[in-house]
C-alpha cells in the first residue's frame, strides 16, 4: 500500500516531525483508547518502541523500530490488529516503511505498509481498512496539519 504525499517542510524537519513529535500527528488506532488526545512517542533506535499513553495512563505499543537512518527513513513493525488490539510480537505484525525524499524546499513522504499476511487470513481486509479515511489518510492529514502549524525550537 504505497502512499506518496508532499510535506511542506525540509527533509530534516519532516523526519523530526515524524519521529520526534508524534504527539502532533498521532491518532490512536486502539479500540479502547477512548476520546481525546494521547501522549505518543517513538524511541529512535532499532528495537525502540512506538507507543501511546492514554488519559488513564495505559501504555500501548503500536510499533517497534526495525531500522532507522535519519533523515532518510524509518522502518517499523505495525503492532495493531485489525480489531484495534495490541500485537505483542513484532514478528506477527505488518511492516511500515517511511521514506523522506527531498523535493526542493519540501519533502515527499513515501509510506509503504505491507506484509499484511502477518496478520493472518484477514490481512487483505486489514489492508483495505488502512486505505479508508480513518486509516493512513487520517494519519497523513494529521502530519500535513502538523507540518503547517508546528512551532520549531
């Protein structure tokens, strides 16, 4: 499932927005997350966790960093089931590759989410679910809004 979208930021800032500031764009895929914002983080090293902490203090892992090369790419295991439940084992999770390509003064974000068969027999329907507005389109829209409004230190 490739997605290619422009981000109106230089590559280093686009990478930093994605990896260092997921609190600005993350939208919980978990069924029990409840309403409202969650704290989100990505530990930027191989084996690092991608996580969220909800209003009740519950920490959920939504991914594991498989490889990272700032500011070029981030590859991770997507550890959320189709039903919105945490997948404990990264080996049983689909894969997400996020590339940051220079495009003049902006960045072309390329996201490939694949290996849905790791989610079992319902993998193809999960792929379709991630293509719907509440899947990757929502995450991309959040990223674009964060790129437009983020205050840089």
